[in-house]
C-alpha cells in the first residue's frame, strides 16, 4: 500500500470529521442537531450495521484470545502509566488519575475506527474489530467503575457492580445489534435483496459518514481547556505507547496473523473516545484533561495513524 493509498484511507475519514467541526463552528447546524445525529448513529445506524455484519459475514470459528490478550495488555499497561504520570508528575488527585487512564486507554472504536478499518481492510478486518468492541465495552466499563469507587473510598459490592454493568450492557444498542445479528445467523435465514435487506443495508451505509460527521460536531463542544500539559502527556501515551505495546504483543509475542495485528494496532492507535469525557462529567472531575486528550489525539491522529499503517507494512 503506497503513501497515496494510505492518504486515501485516512484523509477522507478525518476530512468528514473536519467538515462536521467546521459546520458546528460556523453555526450552520446547531449543537442539538449534532447531538441528535450522534444519537441516531449510536442507537440506530451502527447497531443495524453490526446486526448486518454479524448476521452475514464470515466470523472466526475460534475465540480470538490472542487478539483480546494483545489489545487489553496494551490498555492495562498504558492505563497504569497514564495514571502514574498524571498523579506523580502533574500532582493531580486519584480521581484525575483514573480519568487519565480512561483517556489513554479508551479508543474511539465506533465513530472513527469502524470507518477506518472498513476502508483499510474491508469487511474481514471490520469483523475482527467488532470482536474487540464486544469485549472492550464491558471490560472498560467494569474497570472504570471499580477504580472510581476505590478512588472515592466507596465499598464495592460485587453483586451491585455486576447488576449495574449487566443492565448497562443489556440496554446498550451496540451490544443489542451484535447479539441480534448472531441470533439471526443461527436461524439460517438470508437477509437477501428484499425490502428488509435493503433497509438494513441502507441504514448500515449511513452509519459510517454520519458517525464521522457527528464526531466532528462533537469536537466543537470539547476543545482545549486550561493547562494542556497533562492532556498532552496522556495523548502521547494514547497515540504511541498503547499501539506500540499492542503491536509488540500481537506481532512478536503471540505471532498473530498480519490482518489481526493490523486491526488490533489500528484500534489502539485511534484517538481517545468521547466516553472519557462522559466519565469525567459523570464523576465531576478531570473535564479539562479528558477534553484536551480527545481534541489533541483526534487532531494528531490524521498523521499518526498513517505512520502506524506504514510501520505495519501498509505503506
């Protein structure tokens, strides 16, 4: 894959993000419109796309343990390092350390990584990404909830934690879309080219551009806030250290197939997900840290993702 081919993958994706940001910045569309578009993406378009993929695509017959081990080893080590950097070097409180860990480890796998992976590696690579997403959500939710409870000195009830996380997962549209697709697959029925198949396909096609455009509009709400030192440090860990660890584990330790390595590293190299800010808002701490990480990593990823694709042999 040449440099021009990498540019054809990366630039259209981030171009749509930039267009969404510009539209929000100029006030052409209101913030409420952007929020509505994001809700459409998360609750309708992306779940329908996941449904179609899991119902029709070729899925590995074995559990992708190597993929999961590589990816979550990277998250684990990056989270610890980001927490230490923010607390020890920048002298922030324990809650801010948790936000730093979330910001350094939580990739934007849905809004940005799905379009990038589909463009770069097609449906086969996108299925592998979905296998990361289905585990990523519950794992990150569990870790974040437990660490925040410990940072606040709260007693942790395993039963209450399991019920809370289970409820959130059962009601999550992304998880619903995946499991409905798997259930449909078990029926042996074909989606086909009839009315149902066309509706599902059209909604799926809408998911990728709408996700990127809504991401751009969302960035207008975040921006750079206050002291950027901690956010910049977390951003470096997110864009360089996390994918480096995942690449090392997948390529040199576990020896995964090249496509598996590429998908895992690309996921790790994606910008910080908006969930980092949602966690900061929910726990009322680290807003500037999360906002800076989201903005800086998204702005820089247009270059760093191309770099990682080249390192992986796609340039």
